[in-house]
C-alpha cells in the first residue's frame, strides 16, 4: 500500500514560513560594507541568490546559477551557460520547455511533439523531464511538462555538474536545466492574456504581483493559466490547469521565499507516438504528424509542490542558505510506452496499449555556508553544500496488444483501464556533501574553482504484488571538479577550461545467462573536458566551446551463451559549440548558435560496433533567431528563426538513418497603449512550410524515431491593468 504523501506535512510549514519569522528581526540590521582590501571577491555585487539582470536585448540574462555557487556572470563562468528570460518566453509564446529550448543549438528532444512527457538530449546525452531543477534543487519541478507562466529564468548549464548540483534523479549528464520562479517587482503588476493555438486550443493566463511594507520587504506573485480545446493531433483534446503563488521577504541581511504550485494536464482522444522500426528495413518516409495512431487514449498528469528557501548574511564574509521542498506527482492513463513497434516497410506495426497508474513523492533539501576571506593577495569564496533527495515511487499497468499502420491507422484500439491503485515499487535516497573553493587572483583576472562532492545513492525496489524487496543498491562515490577563467585582455574577453564529472546509477546485470547475474555496478562517472572563449563586443556576446564527454556503459564479454558483464563500455561525444546573443544594433537582436559533434561508440559488447556513430548524435545542429524593430511603425517587431539538424543514426549498427531537416519559424508582435494601458499583440508560426520530418531519436538502445511538430499558429493579446 502507498504511504501518505508528504504534501500534507508540508502545509503545516506554510503557517510558519521563513519570511514571516524574519519580520521579527530588528529593522536596524544593516549590511556590513567591509571588503577585503584591494581584492574583488565576487563576480558581481548581487547576492548569489539574486536573479542576474537581463542582457542587452532582453532575451537572455547576464548570468545564471552555477549550482551551489549561486548566480555568476556569464563572462566569469568557466562553463557554457545560458539564462533565457521571461521576456523571451512571453514574446515567443512559449508554454513549455519544448517551445523555449528551440532556441538552443545544443538541445534536441527525445519525445515526439505534443507527447505527455518532454525529454531532452543535451550535448548528445539524455536529460529527462524528471531531472529539471527549481532554484538548483532536484525533484520539485512539474513532471511531464514544465509550465513557464511562473518562470522568470530558464537556465541551461551544459555538461555534467555533479559537483555543483549533486546527482540528478535519473543520472542525466548532458546538462542541467534550472527553473527560476518569478518574484514580485517593486512596481505593481496585473497582466491578463488571452490566446489561441491551432487547431482550436484556447487559453488565458493572469500574472499579478505586489510588494508590501515600508521598504517593500514582502512580495507576492500569483500566476495562473488555463487552456482547453483541440490540438494538432487529429481527434485529440487537451486541457491544462496551472496555479502558483510566490511569497518572498528581503532585508539587508535576510532573503527568504515560499513557492507553491499546482499543475494538471489532461488529454483525451489520442496521444503522439514514437516510431520503433524493424532492424532489417530502411527508415520509411516520415508519418503525418496530424495522424493519430492511438485514438481513444487518454491520460492525466498532476504535480503539486511547496518550497521554502532562505539566505542570511551574518556579515560580508559569512552567509548561510537553506532550502526544503516537497512534491507529489500522479499520473494515470496511456502515458508511457506510446510506441508503434516493429514497423514494417509498408508502415504496419504492433503496439502494447497501456493503462498505467503511477506516483512519485519527493522530499528535497539543501543547506550550506558561504565564506569569503583572503590569504595574502588571494581571495577565496568557500562553499560547504549538503543536499538530500528522497523519492518514493509506485506504479501498476494493465496492457493489451494491437496492430495498425502508421500511414492508415485503425480508428479504434483497445485501451485498458488503469489499475485502481499504484503499489510502491521503489525508494530512492540521493545524499551528498560538497566543498568548493573559488580563488580570485591578479585582481580577479584569474579565477580558479576546485572542489569535491561525496555522493551517496541508495535505492530499494519492491515487488508490486507482495511488497517484498527485489533489489537493493547502496553506493557512494567522490567526484571532483577543476575549472579556471582568465581575462588576459581585460573584462570583455575570458578564456576558460574545466574538468568535471557527472554521476549516474550503475547498472544491474539482469541477463539470466550471465555469469554475474544480479551484480550491481558502482555509480558511473562521466568525465567532461572543456575549453572555450567568451568575448563581448558592445552589446553582443559570443561563446565558443570545445568539449569531450565520455560515459561508461555496461557491456557483455566472453561467450554470448554464458557472458560476463562489465562496466567497461563507453560512449564518447566530442563537440564544438558556438552560442551568440545580444543586440547587433538598437533595433536588431540575435539569439542562437551552432554545434558540431562527433558521437562515437568507443567500447561495445564484443567490440561489435566499436567506432560506429553513437545513436542520436547528428554532426550538425543549428538554431539562429533574429528580431527587428521596424522603422515604419513604432512598436512593431518582426522575428524569424531557423532550426536545422543533420542526419543521424537510430541504431548501433548504423544501418538505419533519418535524413537532415530544416524548419523556419516566423512571428510578429505589436506593442501599443489602449486607454493608457499597455497592450501587446503577438502571433507566431512555427514550421512555416509545414515540413513533415523525423526529428530525432528516442533511445540509445533501440531504433525509435521521434516525429517533428506540424505547422502551428499561436496568437495572443496581453494587457496590463
């Protein structure tokens, strides 16, 4: 039986929120202005918890969060990092991360457009929807889709980051996507939007913020969204409900916040598919993305969470921070396994339709100390960081088999009813302790970051019927990181390099023929080596990165009839990235870049595929968008974006390949005033020429392709009251 969720327990915390307690602090508390003589300790004057200001053009921020180190300026960070702003989200009418990540040349998707889950591939390695972070903490973000109405920043840190953030729940090592909630600004805000998306999806949203107190110490921000109607998938309807509240307190010494949200998405009449091909046939032409293979499918995903954070500065040399949150996720219906399997050359396929009920309860916490001091002419920022994530999960599934065709599907398939309850199937605890030191030398022209994190991973799996323990995993590992930034020619140019490790849970040998069946490997360490240059010219910034990431995999050795498994397998991705953003002129803004990568299966079972191209790693990926404020009508802005991906393999043998694709997105917005109120009208058309294409790969192990979105028109009107 499933235990009670921790959400009810968390509600009692709301009555004793950190900002309410902080009101009892004396008003006379002031910040100690003392600084280390002749040494610049921090890269900016803001607290590490403050959201960096927008960069020129407003599409990205000047900095982003580097895990436990807090917010850092882009030019001072020894990693490729981008923080997309709420202004960009609004102007592109991005509802979920799928819409927003179309701006990033290092990110592609591993689920078909419109699927219940949005999963990603960053630098050639998977990052699942369950691995998003909120304010640097895992396990608290909405699962499936992450609504963006309440998000101030979406930050993408590329590469593994176990040292700075701890291990993600799923062990993703391609990067970290962090969501930063909105806070009330000094000026009052009441903003109402209404919108439409083809072919019949209508919605509305509200964004309201106020600050209270003599010095506006307390802020309240409320966001809500509702949409309902038909989607681009023939016969499917989808309803989305979202509500969030954010309360924050700020003083000279203390900042604290309390965030809560409720997110629910329901669909009926079908669901998008992933396409699993027979290994003996070439990949057929892409299916029509409007075609509904699973008519009658329905499902619901529901997430709710409460989070509290606080940071207190004892003086300019010492501060403490802490955060805690609980999240409950429940799903029911045909959510997982939406695969058209063993597709033949004529498009015929088999499928297992699933009625699933599942849940995940998460409790996440972190805390630490940040000390600033000097040793001679060297300034230090020393961070001690502890994190803990506990997750209980359960699921049960009823399945049925079916046959159909991807080009001419049957109109009805058997859709099993989900089980009435979801028994507990696993408990997971991820706990860690890190010590990180950032050293500033040569008047901050040279910054070195060194650190170690001890990560513990404990998992227990249970039989869904009897509750008996079926497997246990309890391992610990230490991961290091070393990074440097040097500015040899002034503050506008920085050279950087890093060596970091990521972590993922080691595999368990399940092959019944194996000599070491049930053996559990230690956590896999993923290594990244990276070097790059960042430079700013006026109001325009570029980053060029050269990287290599290697990840261990489990492989079989010896006789195929009696194999012995080891963790000596390896996947390697080498790449060159270019990212660019800012204002070319006062009326022209650019955002995007390109990635060249070489993904290779360097060590495979029996050496069978050694040297082959890794699944789902195209040579080229490019995204470049532009905005232009027209001279003939004040307030009118035109935009366009090109997204392109070269061909890629779906299978380890490199026999099945999907072709390259390029799509064009366009848009326009008009900002004006009506009765003294600000009004913005927006329209965006994605995939303008309605290209029909395979967009990528779902799996590192099987020949499963994802399908790109059809032409989609989105329009909205927003008014400030």
